[in-house]
C-alpha cells in the first residue's frame, strides 16, 4: 500500500507499507541472504546491515522522495550500473547495493567514512570535498551508519560463534569511524 503525506517543508513524500509476505528484519533467512552476499563480495556483513538499517530499516518496498528504491535504496542509475533489473527484488537489490559498497571501498582504499558518504551523496561530492561533504543529510547519514556499525559489531562479539562455521576466516581489518563536534558546531569524522 502506498501512502502520500506532506513533510514539514510541505513536500509530498511517498512511502510504501510492506505486506506480510515480504521478508522482515527478524527473518533468519533474510539475514543469512544478506550475510552470504556480503561475504561473497568481500564486504563486512555488519557494514551491509548498518547501511540497510539506515537506508530502509529492512523495508524491501521503500521508496525515497528522490526515487531511491528497495532495501538498499538504489537510485535507478546506480541500480542499472550494478546490474539490478528489479530494485524491489530483495536478492537483486542487496547484491547491487553490496557491489556498490565494494566498489566504493575499493575506490576509497577501505576508508569507511568516505565510502559511506559516497553511498549517500555520490562519489562526485566526496571527491569534490576530499572527504565527507558539508551536507547535513550526508553527515547525519555517516553518523547513523557508523553508530549502527558499532552496535552491530558489539552484538557480533557478544554472540558466540558456533564451533564449526562455513564462513571464511576474516583477515582484513576495518577502520573505525569516530565523530566529534568541533568548536564551530560542525560534526567532524575521522577514521582510525
């Protein structure tokens, strides 16, 4: 079901309500699908879940005011660029979004802050500003994803791994994103 409402600025915002037949966030099958796609593409599964939570909160039928679609909120040009024919198909959407994340991580040499900012604002904006663009939306987005990632990593550490696992050994390291507020009142991000 589609719902159209006016936001605080008076713009019409279209949202879609997920039907019961769609996979939900608690679905072990959905989590396993996302994790397997992340591992197959060499992207940290906690990062993928953090992006999905920030983008759509696992709503496979989400549509943004800017036309981004599906669980990973792919705009039509990005969907085409990464081989997604149906952005509302969960598998296709996640595969396309994860391929885009892998591309961004490679492009920014595993700099999570830049890759996350580019996922939101595009590579052009990140390149232009040589880092996270000074857009409030993008800065808030990077902060949300970083916060989600911290929680996801903490949960993963708290969950005991089964003795035998089919996961490949993790050999790569990931940069931690730290946020701080400067004396000018702006939010600054750095990686460690």
